[in-house]
């Protein structure tokens, strides 16, 4: 990537600054180098992924992708993430692996602790949670996750989740209140 495209990922515009394409590539690369070329427009869905066509049609909506390991859920999430980063041109779309978020919540002293207040200040518009249900959350983490999902619901923030589990199994991991909120927010996509 050429270095003179921006200043540390930012391009000056009439109304402020916007994210450069190279910074968007960097964000995807951080999730995993195999996701570097994820692009919603060129995303070719396999027949087992046909329900995910809804994301291509309405890429600003909220989705819950559920299916077995290796069905391409994260790839589809990163495609939507890439689309929204380019649409908003500001880092108001946030991508988290559930385990990273939960590890930070469980490591109160040394972790990077994300609060709803922080997301609100950053004017976050869409949050991605990859691989929900992977961790074994403590009661405190369940409360934090509920606070986050409930804020997304009331503030009408976009939310896209991937999980190897369905709603019933997630209820056992996170409790019914969180799962009810997710069902209120997201369209379910089985792949
Ligand atoms: Zn650049």
C-alpha cells in the first residue's frame, strides 16, 4: 500500500477526516490475514449460505448467523464490516471476537475494558460479535453483555453476531434475557 495515500490512516475532507482504504484493510487484516480481501459486493455465497443473501440486500441491518464451525460465518461478518466501514468512513463500526471482549471483562485490572459509555461517545453505529458463546462467562460478564446488548437495542445500534450455537444453547450460556434481546434486534440466518 502506498504511504502517501493518507496521514496515519486518515484523509482530510471538507467536514473533518475520513478513514483511508489502507486503514480499512488494516482493520480487516487484524481479524485475520485470510479476511483481508473480504468484500460484500464480490462475496460469492455457497448454496448452504443462501440465507445470508439478506445481508447483501440490506447490509445496514442486524443479523444473527448461526451454524456449525467452518461454514464461513466470520467471512460474511467481515464482508459486512468492510461494507459499513467504507459506508461510514469513520471507525463507527466495531468488530470484536466474543472471547477477546469477555477476556477483557474478566481481567478487570489488566484488561482493556469497554463500556457502553465509551461506545456511545464514539458514536458507534454497528457492533460485530464474532463467535458468541465460545467463552464461559462469569455472572459479572453476563451482566456486562446484557448491558451492552440492551443498549444496542434501546439506542437502535446495528448488531451482527456469529455463533456456533443456536438460541437455545446460548440461553444456557448467557441466560434468556440476552437471547430475547438478540432475537428482538437480529434477523436469524442459518448457514
Ligand atoms: Zn492510506
